[in-house]
C-alpha cells in the first residue's frame, strides 16, 4: 500500500474537466470508428460501381460492334449508287442515280485511259444528279476502238469523301 493508504499510491481527485476530456476522447474514438466503417462501405460500393462500369463498357463495345456489322450488311444489300449503262442514243450512254440521295459528279474517266479524248459529258462538272435522274456521257468510237468502261468519280451532296464507280459501256 502506498503512503496515502491506497493500493496504487496517491489517488487524485477527478474534476469536471477530466470527465469532459474523457467523454470527448471516447466520442472522438467513436467518430473515428464510424468514419472507418463509412469509408470501408464507400470503397466497397466504389468497387461495385467500377465492376458495373466495366460490364457496361463491354456491353457498349459489343453493341457498337453489332451496329457496325448491321450497317455493313445494310450497305451491302443496297443497290449500287449508279445503274448499269443504258443506251441513250448513238454513242450516248446514261447512268441512273439509284442511291436515294443527291450525288455530285466530279469526273468521268475512260477505261482504258487512252480513249479519254473520245469521252465527253453532256453537262459541266461538278454536276449534281438527283435521285432517279441520269448522268449522260458521250463515248464515241474510232478506228482504234473506244472505251470499254467508264469510271465515275462522285460524292454525296454535303460530304467530302470521294467515291469511285466503274461501269461497263
């Protein structure tokens, strides 16, 4: 026993400040434990959200792939933009725009190209051809022969990408 008669030595009296400090300490520890639990729950939910986002991205990639394949199938099943050559008079052939859109012709080239001088357009270039209308081309023959096919260089109205269509004449 200690000098004051207590087993642990001198005992100090507890005042109100000590009680408040003890309560604040316990409350702080409780808040810290609660914050850890909330943070753990938030991390678990974030992991679940990331897993959902990864699955969603995979589904979106699959959907984009399917959509691309569907567009390609649709493109392949559409009729060509230009019809086969139709006779429109002596040395005159025409090609019908069957694209469903307005096409802008930028050039017509003879094939083989050595016959380019025998090929003439009836309209100046660039030439807008509405759906259902025709592009008329004069493709004359000479003693040396003439063009066996024509290459039409065109684009969709309002677009910048050139397209090429070869047609036998």
